[in-house]
């Protein structure tokens, strides 16, 4: 039995022409930081990480460890992708 390829082609074309909504700037910034960290980068400025978290709506203490804040940012990014 031969399966028709039209539905797959249609789905592909539809996805190709679908307009993509740009991410809000704070979410884009968070994704960029997480991607850099995943590639092996080390965040040198904890204030910048805290600022990104606050822009995402997270409450962050100045005394919170950077690793904890990064994990919270990572969870916020994952939640937004659903």
C-alpha cells in the first residue's frame, strides 16, 4: 500500500509560511544566556543574571547563589516554550 505524500508536503509548506511571533526581549535575553551557559560559558556578572531573572518576573534576592538563579531562569524558559 502506497502512502500519499500530499498531507506531509502540505504540513511542511504551511509551517514554512507560518509567521513566527518574535519572543519578548526579556525571554530572548534569557534564552541567549542559558544557551551560552550550556555551551560552557561562565556568567561573570551576577547582577546581570539577577536583572534577567527580575525581567522575567522572578523575585531574586541579592544574596541568592547565581547557580540557583540560573536554574530558575532555565525553568521559566522551559515553561514559556510549552
